[in-house]
C-alpha cells in the first residue's frame, strides 16, 4: 500500500468526530456532562458574591454589640471565602477513598448517580445563608459537605474509558484522542456562558458595584437572586443530570459491559463474529474495512440516509435541514453574545 493511499491525521479528524456522535453511550453522557460543568462554573462565579453580599461578614461585625474590630479575621469576606474553599478542597480529597470504596461495592454506575444526587442535596443547603455569626459557621460546614461530591469526579473519567472501549468495538478504530479532546473542550465552552449568565441577571436586578473598593449594600432582590442562583439553580441542574444519566445511559452494569466489550474486542481482532453488549446482537467485522484514504474521505459524509431522504423528499429536505441548522447556530450565537455582553 503506497503512502498516498493512507489517510492523514487531518483526513481522520471529521470522520472520527462523526463516529463519536454516533456512539449512543457517549451521546447519553454529553448533556449531563454539560450540566455538571455548568454547575461548577456557576458556583465558581457566584461564590464571592454569596460570601460578600449574603453572608456579609463585614456587616455582621459592624452590627454586633459591642462592635467587633473590622480587622478581625472573621470580619473579612476574603478570609471566610478562603477558609470555605480550603475546607471544600480538603473534603473533596478526603472523600475520594470513600467514593472509590463505594464504587467497588455498589458499582461505578450507581456511585456515579449518587454523586449527582448528593451534589443536589448539599448545594440546596446554601439557600439558608443569612448575615449572622451562625451563618458563617454553617457556610463553612456546607462547603465541607459540598466538597464531598467533588471527590467523585474521577467516576466520569472511568465511564468515559468504557465508552472509548465500546467505540473501538463498534468502529474497529480506537479514537481515544478524539474523546479526550472533546472532554477537555466542554468545560471551556460551557464556562463562559455559565459564568456570565448569573452575573448578567444580577446586573438586571440592580446590582450595585463597589465604590472606591467599598462594598455597597445590595437590595433584598439582589441578595435573593444570589441565593437562588447559588443554591436552587445548581440543585435543579444536578437533579436533571441525575435523571438523564439514569434514563439515557444504556450500560447499567458497567462491570458486565466492560467484560463483554473486552471479549468482543478479542474476537474482532481475530476476525470472528462478536456480540454487541448494547443490543445483544452479533456482528461480523466488515471484511472491506481498510486503511485507505478514499474510505476516510467518504466518511466525511453522513451516509446513504441523506441520499435516500433526498430521493424521496426532494431538494426541500436539504433546504429545511440547512435552515434548521443555520437557525440553531444563530440562536446559540445570540444567546452567548447576550450573556457575555458582546
């Protein structure tokens, strides 16, 4: 086989991406993945606002009798914020062995679902935030509880590895780089609108910017806006992610699916029929599978389904499809532009 007949890395990028989108277990992970990253971005952007304007340690010290010196550690929003973040990080690190033990006992899939459910339960606790000394202590305690689900983040990578193995079984090609690239790309895409969206709403509610470095007293509407977007909205997103993972992800017994995938890969490499663990059907490796560049170039197109619909419905089908895709792209661009202030 000559060098010209082999596909280049550039030729394989789009076919690999299209094949990845045809992977049903991966498609079931995408939306929950986006929701999980949205929760992280929202909490990260709103945490300083929650401490400064809802808990407001400076206001607590000023209103106390007798007044507490403003230089005290507990009178600093930055100090409370720092303590909360450190406690959350330590809780995440400390909970990792517990999550690993739970995954070994109950399975990765059930533990993966429990991570989302616990995340929802611990996040809603922040709705109780008030400007009081007790609230400072409770906020740090809630941060510790909220850090526990973060320790289970490795489960998503474990399940992604299983999805990559299934994709290799399905296509005959291991596209680990494509999946990993997509996994690292999602947080970057989600972080901007997820961080800008709550800040935009606060501005619309009448948020008062600091003057000469001095924090301004916010209206009750703004304070409740911070509470709701810092607790209720992430909780709803976590519950939605939990429901989608439970309903859409096809592999419920990951240990069994992993064993069947590995057995199927061994048979496929020998050219023997193998069992697809997704639908329990037996498939035979395509004898025509080659590494020719022509095959890679043809894989850039969606296949015969579009041609068949074009024959039956005419050019109207393509016109409507292009219009829907264009409308979708414009809608996403407008939404992102609105919430990022472009």
